[in-house]
C-alpha cells in the first residue's frame, strides 16, 4: 500500500492514492503540496484560514486533509473521481469525520453546484489552486471561479517547476489579476495573485465543438463537444481515428447480439457514440474518472441523439467497478498510461481485469494503444487470447474474447 507520512501541519499525515495498489509505490503528495502547506502555516497567512477555503485540483487530498485537520472549513473542487475518493479516504484515515469538508466536481453543473446556496461563499476567503497539467483546464477553472473572488480573496497556486510556465502565469494575470511567483524550492513553486475586479469580463471559451472527419465509420462528420481538460479537445487524435476505423459494425452479424456496450475511459465519448450508432438496440454506458470527460461525452451523445430519442448512462468511477459479473457484451477501451506526472500501467491493468470480470462468456474487450506499451502481452496473460484487428506505425487495435 503506497502510504506516506507527510511532514506538514498540523503534524504527520498518513496519505495514500486511490485505489490503493500494493504493486504501485507512488506517493500521494509531492513537493508542490508540501511547499504550499508550509507557506500557509506561516503566521502571516494563517489568519485567512479561519474563513472559507476553496481548494481546486488537489491531486490526492494532501492539501484538503491537512487544512481540514487545522479546523479550516474547506471546499474541494476536483475534476477527478479518484482524487475525491482519495481525499475522503485520507480524511478518514487521519481521524477527520468531514463535517466541514465539501467535495464536488468541476464539470458542466459547476454554476448550479457551487452557487451561494450550495455552500460556496461569495467572495471566497482563500483560494488555493493546484496547477493542472492542462492549461485549458486551468483557464476554465479560473473563469468559473472568478465570480466568487472578491477584493480580499487570498489566491495562492502551487505546482512543480515543470508545470508552471509563462502561459500559466498569464492565465492567472489575464483572468484574476496581477501575478508573481516564488523562488523554487525542491523543484516546486508558488503563485501569488492579487484580485483585480476591474479586469474586463470575457466569455469562457469552453466547451469547444468540432466535426469529425469523413472516412472513420458510422461516426463520420458527427459533432464532438469537448470541455476543458479533455484529451485531444480540438481535433480527432490518430489513435482514436484508427480505433473508429476498425470497430465492429452493425453489418457484422456475429455481433448482432450486443446488448450492453461500455466505453471505458470514454473521454469525449466519440468511441461510445460510434458503438451506439453501430448497435441501435444496445444500452451504452460511458465511464470515466474525469467529470469534464463525462460532461463532454454526454454533450457529444446528445448532439447525435436529441433528448428522448436514445438513452445512455454516464458513470464516474474507477474502471469497471460496479458492473455485475457477466453483464456486459462489449467493452471499448483506450487506457491512459500516465497518472499526473507518473508513467504507470496500473490503470490499464485495472481496466483490463475489471473488463474481464464484467464481460459475459463470448464478450469482447477491444483496446487501442501505443505499440510500445505491449498491451497484447497483458491481454494474452489475462484472457488467454488476443487478436490484432488493426495497426499503423504507432498504434495497434487489439481484441480479446472472454472464454
């Protein structure tokens, strides 16, 4: 179990990522989290923590847990289902019952979910932003938070040096106000922003919509909607293009009995949309750990199927958790191989093992991935079989059958 003791106020914490994986020895915190927490423990900033604190993008709950244990009233806003589950587990692990902590997503219902009636103050007393990998997601978050920022709001961001660029600082400056950075400590930096309420209010450009190209199967020329932070937000990536060109079609009579399809790690939902178009009688479930991705998938699906003409399920979760054994006919999967800055196959392995458990006998798992990742070896080990359905110099489409 990847548990780490973190020497931050109010004492040593026991933190782990979610889900806990004995094979994966990755810490649930980094130097950027520690730098921010030590800065907040300084007497000059500590008084502000007596108000309402909003933490955005806390990776695994290290910031939220530490502040909650000081007695701060914390609202954590996160795009990550796994991050929220880690936060809840870490709060409990460190003896906090969570009455003052609100965990919420940053998806399309942000405005309704975080209105004054939902507990988010206007203005926020302290706004803490863990800089995400995606600049687009950062900009989207700052635009959404701006109405809740007042002249006295204390704004502090944190990130590793490799995550904070000139464009990062320009986003804070353009949307919220004058911005400066700290010196680097252990390859981490802090961002300090002074609210400027006189800045012109511009419309948030997200979500974006583009049209799929021709020649990719049943989803050709369909509109795709992308919320900020979703993979390949302004064009169809080459891996998904290959996947769409090789997916089973309705003309394939051997798969006429497909009743339940899962787009696992759905992103903007184009793969699940293609499956829905190819299998008009099938129930389609879109699964992702990102709330922004699920918002994108829902919008993409509804653009093709107006309200009331076709139903689908959109589920935030960890892979195939929650699916009954033998309840699924077809799983379509483009697994990630990064967890923030770490390269790992743990997520893909959970997706593959979960898919095998959920598939009925004769059910199929279709996977697209980079050639160098060697997914065919994992699938052969797990399913006892693996067929190459399509390939190009960089990607491969694989099919494994549950025997």
